[in-house]
């Protein structure tokens, strides 16, 4: 391993490779910041260029774009509530309220530090344990994914404010229903498409997130200007706030970031999950672990609620390189493109990659350390300039949010139907939000619903229609038990409280 | 002398350029998102066209949606106006037309030529008890539901139909085959390697990647004859089963494409597949050449349509 690291160091620190890391991180941050547009398009368009620069440099460049986009994606999530990439949707749950309360600078700084830590811990784990972790990625079968997603669903409670559990449940079911639109993943028949060819591919997660968060927020600002102005910028108070974190805050977040990085990395290693799921899971876990007083601040600008998803998504992004580099299995669209590029370089992906092409393997990993430092240096000084966007008059800012969200969705699909659908969703979301329905459970239900369905039906087919798959493997049973525990502990607290009250 | 030769070459290249300038540079329409199989094919062909001097600049447009239907509609609607549009497509255009997922068929377009081929391949994990395709069939003959077969898409997709057809050629009821759908090829591969399913139905190029890295063994391939570079992989035909399946990738133009333009495209693509620039791109991606000009391409499309229709009827995806 030490030889490998040395080979990686010497390759990654060649001046042109350092340059590619910087270019990749810069492009990634920029692409990530634009709402909607993700790393997948940028990397696909880069492929012809990367053929001319060799495998090591090409992979270093593409990896830089990938984690750079996840790093930069939080900026628009925090500032304008429009997620830059799917993996930073959860970052807006607490990041945007913080910005609204005048702590935009701090929120962006937390996102940058958490991303940096998540990415670095991820790179460290990738270096130490990649071959070992390959076994972890293959130990998960469909029933385990079902239970993992079920565990994720128990987080609904985490997304509901006090006394709104029923509303959160209703929104989750709404999300689950939305996820069934499109071609049935098992039988291949059309469901709820109403004969519309544009609905065949289902509804995109980013579109729903953008409509229910950014668009509806902008519309509500128009309808209710007096509410929007609270704690906002039409008076002369500075709204950006300091980017400095207090010692107490750092101390409070350190364990959160540590736990979320490890959790995120492990979820990222699984080919059937990814950065988005990891960020949701970390958010829910941290809320469940937080003391009661802090728990109730989640969703209203709690620093832990921002640090958790931000470290998890970057760690997960790094973790997704485990199945890619050790097994040749892509866990996401972006890694699928990188796999294609590897093959085109004439490199055989799979378990032999580490022996046959150690330079590629190790230089990509080593470049990640450097890349994360570059991202931190690139992002921190820019925070005050980005945050300046919030000092724009509301009449300008609202229009800009509308413009960027619509353009962002259009640039992904180039389909005007998506724009109409997005506006439709936004209008529904405005009504629901005015009735104080929470939006996060909708996204949770939407993203987990699709995965639960696919994996559950697959598990049922493999076990020939018997639910025995729940207890046949210890891993499945273990995650199931954990999910039940998470479900039942709040119930116990509830009954205890009632007893005390009586 | 060397100098003169260089000039002669340049002059010849110039003549070649002039003769191809009858038609503008190609605008490739890609019915899927960036990074997919269609996208890679179109961009690779475009790249080779430019590098070999057949075109000065190729442009690309991704248009996903509607299972590829949106791009077809767009080609029909505006392809003639611009007159420089070529859409990349493959077996799914036949498949999805048959199952009614897209309201068009290749007949609504002008097939130009097929360029590359992939074949169906059946793969087991390296430590699988199955050592040959015959052993799989022997097991299926006892109990057709005893071998789970993974594929990268829903039931009724290419991976499923090819597997069903392959077992049917051995006299096993294709309807009883237990096909397990995954969301993507990569996930299906993970399913096989995790031991969740016993066999994987996939394309030869992916199968070769898995075999070369020692993760899996290829039991059979659906090529009509042994593949030149890999003669050791048995074809179903060589094993004595009458089944072959080709997943072609090719290009279509708008309906009512003038004959002169069609000829120009055909010549250009034919020159392309013979060029050394294309050879580099092809080898890099592990593709197999399958150049078929329009009349041969249409024959192949018709044959494939008939072949798929029979399987889909038997499996109940198309009403008889």
C-alpha cells in the first residue's frame, strides 16, 4: 500500500496533474453552483478532451469536477433555496433558513468546512480500506437495500415540526405516489403517464426539489411580501453575517461532521445508494441523536442540520469511487460516464485495476486530498461575494431565483414540458406551504419510494414471492431491527411523557 | 520527394474535402442523456468524422425523454428543414415500437446505415457451479424457474427478450424463465457479483470487461459466428442452438430525405468505417464493426422486428 501511495503522490503532484485538479475543482464548483446543472453533463462533455491527456490526468480531472460540483452545489441551496445538484437538496433544509436569518456567511462557511472534512475523511478511508470496502459494496443485496431505505423512511419524523406529524406523513405518501409515475421498473408497463410520452421517464428529483423549494419560495415572497421581509434585507442591517465560527460551534459540530462523514462514505460505497440518500440519512440520524431542545431547531436554521448533509454528501461522493475503481461498478450516472472513460483509455476496470494500473488508482485518490484543499481555498474567500446576492433588492432577487430555477431545469432536459410541470408543482407547493405542510418529507418519500419499490419487488421475485427474505440474512434482519428501534423509541418517550402528565 | 508527397497528400485531402462539401456538417441528434450508449456512439462517430477529414465540424444535441420518442418526433418535425440531422439509435427503436412505448417505428424515418454491433452474452460469477451453457440448460430443463437471470432493465427489455429467446432455442419455456430486472447495467452487474442472482444477461462488451478482470465467465454469446478476437467464447449456434441476436447501432435521417443526400451519408459513413481514425475509436470502445448501407440495414431491421415480435407475443408483451 505504501508503494501505491508513493506512486500516487509522485503522479498526482506532477505539475500538469495539479493543474487538472485545480481546473476540475473550478469547473465543478461553477457547474455545481448553477441550480439544476450537475456534474454529469460537464463530465460527459469533457470526455473527448480527456482522451488526449492520458488516463491519470483524465480521471483526476473528472473526479475533481465530480466532487467539486457536490462541494459547490450547496451555495445555491443555501443562498436561494435552489439545489445546485441533487446531493445538496438536504443542505437547504437548514442552510436556507440560516441565510434568511442573516447568517448566510456562516452557513456557507459551515458548508465549506463540512464538505472539506467529509471529502478528506472519505479520501482517507478510500486510501486505507478500498479493497476491503469492495466486499462491503457487494454484501448488500436487494433485501438489504429495502431495509436501508425503510430505515431512511423512519426519518419522516425528523422532517416534521412539532404537532405536524400527520401532515409530514401525508406529504411522504404524496412523494411515494409521485415516484410511481413513469415506466414500471419491473414489468415495463406505463403507469400514471396519461398517455403523455413526456411522463414515460418519470418525474426528475431535481425538478421536484426545485419546484417545491426555490420556485414556491419565490412565489410566496411575491404573495406575502410582509412575511418575507422579516429578518431580511429591506432595512439596513447587514444580512451576510460573519463567516467566522465560534469555538463552541466548532466543538458542537465536530462529532456531527465526523459521524456524518463515516455514514456518508459507507452509503456512498453501496452501488445502489448515493450522495443524495446519504445526505438525507445523515440529516435524519443527526436529528435523532440531537438533544431534544436542539432537535426542535432542525429545519429552522440549526447548524448541525447543515453540517450533517454537507459532510455526508461529499464523503458519499468519494465513497462511490470504491465500487468504481475496485469492481468496475458505477453507482451513479456520473460514475458510469467515468467507467466508460476508463474503458476507453484501455484500462480494465475491476479488481485487477489496482495491480495493473496502480498509478491511476492511487493518483486519483491522492489528488482528492489536494482537490479538497483547493476547493476550500477556492470557496472560502468567495463567500462574501456570493452572499452579496442576498443584498440585492427583493424585487430583483425573486426574479433571479425564478430565472435560475427554470433555466436550471430546462438545461438538464431541454424539454419545455418539464417547465410546465415544474410551474404546476410550484403552484401546488405554494398552496400546501400556505397550509403549513412541510416539503422535505415529499422529497424523502419521492427519492426513497422509487428505490424501495425496485428493491422490494426484486427481493420478492428472487425469493419467489415469500417475505422470508426479511430474516434470512443477518444483515437484512439487523437493519430491519435498527429501523424498528428508531421507530419505537420516540413512541416509548411519548407514552412516558403521557404517564408523567397523568 | 518527401516534400512533394506531403503536398500531394494535402492536395488529395483538399479534393476529398471539396467533394464532401456537397452536404453540410452533420448535426447528431441523441435520443438520450450525456454518457449513455447512444451518446458515446454519436460522439465517437462525430469525432472520427472530423479527425479523418470527412467533415470539418460535427455538432451534437442530446434530447432524452419519452423513451427516445421525443427525439424521433423532433427529427420528423424539423429534420427536413435543416437537412443535416442524423439520429443515432439501436435495437430499442424496434422494441419500443412493437410494445407501443413510442408511437413511431423506423418506418417513419429514413434508415441510413448501421455502423456497429454488440451481441447478447450470458455471464456467471467466477465461482459459479455452471461451467457451460449446456449445464444451465440442463438445470432449466428440470426446473425452468431454478436459474435467476439478471438484466439491466425492466421485463420486456432487450436483456430479458434475448435470454428468453436463448432458452427457448433449447426447448425451455421462455415464459417460465425467472428474469430479475435492475435499474441499470451496473446495478445488474452488482447483483450478479453479490450472489443475489445466478446469471446475467448483458451485452458482449460489458461481459468481456467482467471476464477480463476475472470477476465472471462468459457462457455463451448470441453472435451468428465466432467473434474473430475471441474465438474461445462459444456462440449459441456453435453449441447447436438455432438462435442469434444482433444489437446494432446505426443512424436515421428525417423522412423524405433526398436520394442524393442519402447517398452522400452512405459514402461518408462507409469511408468512415474504413478510416484508421475510426479504427482507433472503435478499438478504444471495444465495438465490433457492422456497416450496412440502407437496403441491407432495412432488411436487418425487418428481420429483427419479426424475430422480436415472436418472442414478445410468446411472453405476452404484444397481443397476437
